[in-house]
C-alpha cells in the first residue's frame, strides 16, 4: 500500500473541508450582522389616549378609602353590641 498517496489525498480533503466550513462560517457571520431589526412605531401620547388611564394615586386611594371606611363601620358596630 502506498501510504504517501493516502496521506496527500486525506490532507487535501481536510483542506477542502476547512475552506468550505470557513466560507460558510464567514457567510453566517455576515448574515447575522445584517439582521433586519424593525423599529417600533412610537406614537406620542395625546389626551385622548390618556382618558382610560387611572393614575396610580387615584387607583390605590379609592379602594383604600372604601376598605378603611368598611373597617371603621364594622369596628363601631362591633363595639356597640
């Protein structure tokens, strides 16, 4: 068996594969750098957009007031009995 031919042929295949894989890797790297990133469409806030928005102060204050009033009424009724 002539081993020199086999070694040359094997190294030639490795060189072909390394060139192909390097080309594919560079192509993938260039594609990831050119990804399309759509920018979100930002609309300015207008008063008409804000009509359905409860500010956090009012949204928390009203339930707290109702619960405090209910607790006060319940404790006063309990004290009267």
